[in-house]
C-alpha cells in the first residue's frame, strides 16, 4: 500500500497511524499541497491528501481510506462496534491532532489514535 501525503496534514497523520496500528504494510510517498505527482493525482483527482494506492485500487479521503483498511484487515479491531463509541472515534480522529486533549487520550475511544500518533511521530517527514 502507498499512502500519499505529508505530515503537515492531520488527515494524513490519521491514516498513517491507523495503518501502523493495523500492522498493514505501507509506504508513505511524500507529496506537497497541489502536487503534480501523477500517481497522487490519479489517486486523488481533486489533489486532496491523503490518497491511497493498493495495487490497482485507488482511494482518496481519510475516512474512506480508514474504512477500507479496516475492511482489508479487520484485526486488530480499531473501530468500535457500538454506534456511540464509533461516533466519538470518527469525530475525534477528524480533528487536527493539537486539538485533542490529553484528557481525551486517557478517557475515550480515540485514545489509541493519540497513542499511535505520539509513538510514530517520526514516521512522517
Ligand atoms: N475530507 C478530507 C479532507 C482532506 C484535506 O482537506 N486535506 C488537505 C490537507 S490537510 C488538502 O489536501 N488540501 C488541499 C486542497 O484542499 O486543495 C479527508 O478526510 O481526507
């Protein structure tokens, strides 16, 4: 799997943390905003990051990518089965990282995401 994006994007960081926590094999292909990289533009026609390439399969939008990764590799389960917690996870991981408080990391279903992001700060450049 190739994830196109840059560490400046919280949406990219979300997808990278999710892929790493899932144990998926992936590479990050660094692209800048408005990149003309043909592989990136093919995967993301509106040039929004992140975008994903998995063989011939292309996908843009972080939430869609996370859902795809979860379908490809259900274990470990990172998306809560009950709707209430899934709503919190979905909303929480859509926030830019600095907006998330330490309290949230200890007490809510988005804690795994914060821990994963903190542990992998160096994964992205
Ligand atoms: N809803 C999208 C938002 C992605 C997004 O807006 N990414 C920004 C970077 S943080 C971007 O690529 N902006 C470039 C643009 O809008 O042209 C997602 O979740 O992936």
